């Protein structure tokens, strides 16, 4: 198990991760209520313990979610079964997302992209094009450069991301529809932090 995978897995095994808020992220709920999440098929990348995926399934989307933490996926499956939510969950490293033999109308990433370092971000963005239908949507929430000291981890990890970063990483094959300042909501012991919510369309 690589270090970063272990880091996340330990959060799920021995505590309640700050981002696990027992409900979907408010910015996702708001986007669904405004009709901004296209679907009907949705892939939730870095789905964690399943709150966003389970919420989307409850709103009628056909949802698949994956995460590289086996513990997160086992919690997500348990929650989905308790809530009678029909979601397909599996374990995968997002850098291998291109191995998924299916394309989705919408791909969501709430909190994964910002964990990747520069080269891995590029690799991930390239691979994303294998799982998105043409004119499909990518909806991403990542820690914003406005966030200041990132409260969850010390030493400003993960790196914060500016709008210019987002535009640069998604400059080929993606049309950025909008970027707005949102919030990544944390559980009560932790602060919330500013995050960019970006919706883009796969143009290839
Ligand atoms: C900040 S959490 C957000 C979880 C979930 N999206 C949510 O909003 O509750 C980031 C998630 O991405 C997962 N993750 C990070 N890097 C990953 C990678 N390379 N492949 C798959 N999952 C990854 C972590 O295990 C963690 O569950």
C-alpha cells in the first residue's frame, strides 16, 4: 500500500475523517437542486465513504463510485445497504481510472484532484477522458487558494488550487462552463474551508 493510500485508509479505519459529514457536500446538493448535475449516469471518483454517491442515487441518478481506500469502500457499501441505495462501489486508484470499461454522463470529484501532485494531476486529467462521454460533464470541488491554512492537514497539504491552475490543467479537451467559490464542509471538530466548484464539459 502506498503512503498516500495508507494515509487515507487510516483516517477511515481509526477515526472519522474531517470530510465525512454524514450527508452529501452542500455544494453538490445545491448543484443538483439547480439542475446543474447532468447524469443520468454518474461516476464518483474518490467517493470516500459514499455520502455524495448515496445522495445522488436517492435523487434518481445511476451512480458508480470508487476510492483507493478499501476501508472507505467497505463503509460506503455498508451505508448504501442500510439506506437501500443502489450504488456500485469498488476499489481503484484514480490514476488507473482509464481501466474502467464504461463512460459516464457526469463524473464528480469532490476532494480528490487537490491531493494529486502536478504530474499526477496531468496523468489523471488525461485518463479522465476515457470515462466521460462526449459532451459529458466533470464537476469538481477542490481546495481553493483562498482557503488560507488548510485546516485538515499541516503544512498546507494538499496544495491549494487557483482558478488559473484549474484552467491550465483542463485546457485541452475541456470547456470550463463555470467556476464558483464554494465550501468544503467538514465535520464538527474541524473548520470548513473555501473550495472551487468547477463544472466543465468534455469536448472531444
Ligand atoms: C477529501 S476525501 C473526499 C471523499 C468524498 N469525495 C467526500 O466528499 O466525502 C478524498 C478521497 O479521495 C480518495 N483518494 C485520494 N487519492 C486517491 C486516488 N489516487 N485514487 C482513489 N482515491 C483517492 C481518498 O481515499 C478520500 O476518500
